[in-house]
C-alpha cells in the first residue's frame, strides 16, 4: 500500500479529480489534493510540477493527474526523471502501466473518461504490482 496518493489537476480535470478524491476518501485511501480547487482556468504544467515535487519527497507515494484529455499534464509530468506518468483510458492500460512500466503516476482525461470507468482505472492502477524481471531492465533504461 502506498503511504500517500497525491491528486493534481487543471480546470479541465477538476470535476473528475473531485469525483475520484471523494471515491478514494470513501475507500479509506490517504489522499492529498494539490489543486486546482475550481473550474477557473489554470496552466496544467504548474500542477504537473507540483505533483512531481511531492512524489520526489514521498518515494512510496503514487499520483493521479487530471486535465481535459490527460495528454498535456502527462507530458509535463514526464519531463521529471523520477516520474513515470501513464495516460490510461481503460483498465487494461492501467494494469500494463503498473505491471510492465512501473508507472508511479496515473493521468486521466476529465473530458475523455467518465467517472465510473475512471474509478475502475484508478483501482486497477493502485492495486497492480510491478512484475520486475525483464520489465525492470527496460524501465532502468528510461
């Protein structure tokens, strides 16, 4: 289990982040919401950076990022060497991102994935373990 789950979003991911935050809290996860805290327009790179800083200081933590499509915020997060952010639109992608890529951050699109699918993706991401082995060799090359 992870010591913390950080959530961070721009305005495009705000509604989905709010829904996932409630879902995780209702299921007794230790969640820290880094913002944004409204639908007011903000810049997703700022929230990716905030997530990256928090993950760096909490090595056993996981993160979930949200923007309109999940694309921009995942690109911004992956510029940090300690972040492996995976943009997932279904449960299988979430599973493989953990098993094969040891992703430590999940990225979701608030305008792309509906709440129920997002919840399934989040649970799969948080409860799937890295398989190590040949995958470790590949991840180490990143």
